[in-house]
């Protein structure tokens, strides 16, 4: 069976977004379901501006989506995007990636 094609540019962007402890905490908080930005701010004990920056990075990487309801913004984890990253990490060696040249075969 053929491995699915992976968009490496998108995968790299998502991995970069995951390279920050605060952003990983945000994803963990969103795992059970949608959260209001006020709930995230309280749970992380973070300034709203700092949290907004991290949420922007996650949104641009396609890992979270948002919706506005009045003055509040609610965030949701994009399960397919997270699953895609996990699949890449667990199957990359067998997915036909370029293999490093062996210098001493």
C-alpha cells in the first residue's frame, strides 16, 4: 500500500508551531474541546497579548481554528492537523524520504 503524500512545507510549519511549551500547553487544553480565550488566559496565567501571539502561530499553522461569539473568541483543536503531524513523525522513515548517503558502507 502506498504512503500518503505529505506536504513537507506545511509539516515543517506545524512542527515549528509545536516547538514552544506554551503552544503545547494550549493544544493540551484544547484537546477536550472548544475553549474561550478567557478560559485559556486563566488556565495559563498568561497575559492576553502573549496568548494572542501563540494562538496566532497555532492558527497560521492550521492546528487550531477560532470563532467569534460577541466579544469572545473560542478556539478549537484541528484534530486532522494534529493527527497528520503524528502520522508524519511515526511513519516518515518508511515513507520514502531521502536517505542520508552512507559514508562508510
